């Protein structure tokens, strides 16, 4: 039961941290503002923001499900993961932690979408907002890529919850975005203030998480590589 709770909280935290990272957060707020700039009904603004958020959640959940199911469906890979996952988990966590604290820099090829496509989706109502969220979730930044591929996927492979964790991660990525959608729907004038505060808070959240990853990674190396524990 404790392992299930830890897996749930870890996946949710990773999703929230991904969503408040500068690159995804700026993209999300810009996308929601773009989607709702011609809408005057607060209820419709909220629904469009919710549809965009659901699109992001679905995209992360589906991508995680495909990756995890593919790895576990191949007997050879499944056996290797079962045998060596604990050993691999330590170095993966350390590398991810180094990315989070900005010591290790990685370059991620960026997907680009034409403004014409974005305009078409934005003008397609709730369905277009959902698809836009679905697509924008795949635009990974270094931090979001490290959290998703370097933390969530290995965690899901180790956990009994398995493919459920990407869905929980998707919920975590949607919560801050949905809050800003509510703010826009209510015409909250202090959104820029809270955006700046959240960006500063994210810096410390990411650093602390990075240090925790490195410490846990060292523990796994000490236990499964050096047999110290």
C-alpha cells in the first residue's frame, strides 16, 4: 500500500513540476490566452481551457502507456528490465537530477507547428482546444523531457501501478494549467503577478527535486552496484 501511495504522489509531483517549468508554463498560458482571446463568456473560456488541459493529460498518458506497454510486451526486454532495472535506476536518476539543477545540459529537437494550423485549431472550438493540448504536450523541453523520460517512465517500469502512473502524471501537468484557465475565465488582473511568483517558486522546487534524485540515485548505486546496504 505504501509503495502505491508513493508511486501516486511521485507521478503527481513530477507532473506538477513539469507543468510549472518555465518553458511548458509559458507555452500553456500563451496557448490558453490565444484560445480564449475572442471568447467573452467566462463559462466557455473555462471549458476551452479544460479541453486544452485534457488534451495534454491524454497525450502524456497515451505516450507513457505506449512506451511502457511496448517495453513490457517484448519478453527479452521485460526480462532485462526485471533483472537490471534497479541497477539502471540509480544512474538514470543521477543524470535526471543533474539536468534539473542545470549542471548537465541536453538539447531536445523541437517540434514546430505553423501559425495557420494553430489558428485553425483555435477556431475549432472545444475540439480544437483539445487537439491543440494534445499536440503541445509533445513539444518537450529539456526539463520536461528529463522528468518524463528520465523519471516517470523508469518509475512506472518499477512500480506495480505501471501504466496508471502516466495518467496520474498527466493529471499533475493539467492542474496548474487549469488554475490559470480559471483565472483567465474570471478575468483575474493579477495573473502576471502569480505567473512571476510561480516561476520563481519553480526554480527552488526543481532544484530540491534534482538534489533528491541525485541522493536517491547514489543510494541505488551503493545498494545495487557496490552492495553497501
